[in-house]
């Protein structure tokens, strides 16, 4: 097997021991990290098949974006001034646009999304959308690692329920034994636009395919209001009674989870996926991250869709998460920078059951990594701010210079290697023009 040596000014592992190697190296073989350490301990570079000398760069684990909707780049900017965090707001903005979609409109948006995630340091993303047959090929071409959930909306309609379950089943079948792509079930929102009848069928799918759920949860009080009226208790309590909490659940946003329900999920495969920019732009708020972490609930970080985020830059999300918690708690130390970095790396890995494979740089783990330019602005003085503070508050995705997934470069020295970004942008502009014309024509009739 080929052995690939990577050297850099700094290697920040973000592992449990917080190893940082000044003038460090990694050795990659067959998609895995097989060695890591200080360059001074290297004895013979001639034994390596290839060498990448990154110079004045910091190598760290690739970021894990725990909540996305990759085709929705097509809608970027279309819902300014509206909230998507209520059933009415989402249905009357995004859903009416989606009614005008046709399948060929999706792939360019997915490619642009993948390129923007690669460019800003994401190596794994967790997606939810429908028509996944249009999404999978573009994600596979990009080289990114992804957990893709088939988005289900049925609004209590039996015909829609049957159609969506069939489509989700076919999708899950298609991703069996894929090395980088994993299929999950994606009820858009439990109890809101997914009825208990649909949820029962979705749980059967999760059991059959050993899959998890990626859903929106706690964006307001809609689930809790429904469940308290129908069952006399909170939505999380009802999910527990229905057996859902035994399956991995990524609960995007989770702004309104009752504090008394934290104990229900702290020892379950349950993850709060917070998206600070989206929560702010949708005028909805942010989950009580500090309290969730203190309670032992797994927390991961995501961007949500870029329709009104409007960016895939996870470094921006890290910075916002810390600042918002400081503001909300009136405590400058509300959320430690190391906890924020964990949310963007191992938090996402734990959410999908891959914490032993990705999320930190360690021997035996997958070679999913990125490099940041130490000659860019924001780092100095190195004797002042610690490196974790710099990574959260001084750095953006524009500092990323190299991206590797599964031992393969996707982005090298500021060049895309797997996505033709300019062509994808041109194709997206064309599909967007077609969508706008279709909507305008309908409005004229």
C-alpha cells in the first residue's frame, strides 16, 4: 500500500488529549492515518511514495456540517425577510417554490453546495432533502463524505405517505455498502408535517436499514403544543414512548426543548444540531447550548440551508455560537472554545456513530483533514491568543488551502480537484432562470 507523508508547521489533532504537533507530520495509507508526530522524529523520507509539504499551514480535522439541505442553493435569497421556522412560514415560501421544481433543477445546486463546503473546510455533511436520486451522483463526484436523509413531508395525506415511504425505501436500498455515503430517514418535522402514522412507517425503515433520523425539531412550540394536546406531555416524551429515542436522531435547531427533558436524551443517541446563523436570520433564537453540554447532551454544529443563512462557512458558525451564548447568558466564558470546536468535529461524528472513524486526527482514523494558512490574517501574536481561540474567532473558511477526504485531495493549494465550480455556477444560474420563468408564467396565468 502507498504511504503518503504530509508535513506542516502545526498539526492540531482535536483528540481527547489535545495533541498539537509544532512542525508536525501525518502518514496516510489506504485512506487511514497510520502515523502522526513531530517532523524531527522522521528518519527516512525516502520510504514514502508521495510527500505533501504544506509549509506554513495548520492541519486539523475536517469540519462536520450536521444540518444541510444541499439542493436549496437554488433558492438562495428568495425568502429574505421571512421565517422558515414555522409551518406557515416554510409552506408559504420554500414549499411553494418546491412545487415548481423539476428533477433536473437539483444537481447544479448540489454541486455548488459541495464546492462551497469543500472551500470552507467541511469534509462531511449531513443532508436532508427529497429526490435524492438527483443528489447522490453529485455528492459522490465531489468526494465528500455524507449522511443523506430522504426528506419526507406527508401532512397527514395517505397518498403522500405511501409515495414518500416508497421513495425513501428505494433510496436506502441504493446506498447499501457505499464507502462514503450513508442513507438515513428524513422526516421533515415530527408531529408537524409528519403524522404519527407516517412516523410509525419511518421507524420501520430505520430498523430495517439500521438508519437514523434527521429531522427539524423545536423550532417553535408546534410539536410540544400538539403532543400536550393529544398525549398530555412534551414531544420528546412522546418520542420516547413511541420508541424513537432508541435510534440515532439529529434534531436540527432544538431551540424549545424543555429543560426538564434533557435527562430523557442525555444518554440516548440524540444530537442537537444547532445552526446559529439560521436561528438568527429566521428570528427564532438558538438552543441553550451551554446547558445542553453541561447536561451531557451531544451537540453538533450546522449551517442549515443557504436560502437565508446564506453561507456554508462553518468557521462563521463556530464564532457565532460562542458569541450568542455569551450574550444570552451574559457570561463572556459561557461556552469554551474547545467545546465549540468539538461541536464542529467530534460532535457531528458522534451524531452519526462515526466518532471512532472521523472527527479528530488519530492513528487508525480516516484521513479527513483540512489545512489553514498560518500566513493569513488573524493569527498573530501566536504568544497571545491560543490556537483554539484563533480557530473559533479569528479564522474563516477563506483561510482553508487544502482539503482531504478518505485520503484523497479534494482541494489543493486553493484549487478544486473534484468539482468544476465555475461550470456548476453557470448551470445553477441557468436552472434558476428556468425556475423564475416558470413561477412568473404561473403568476401571469
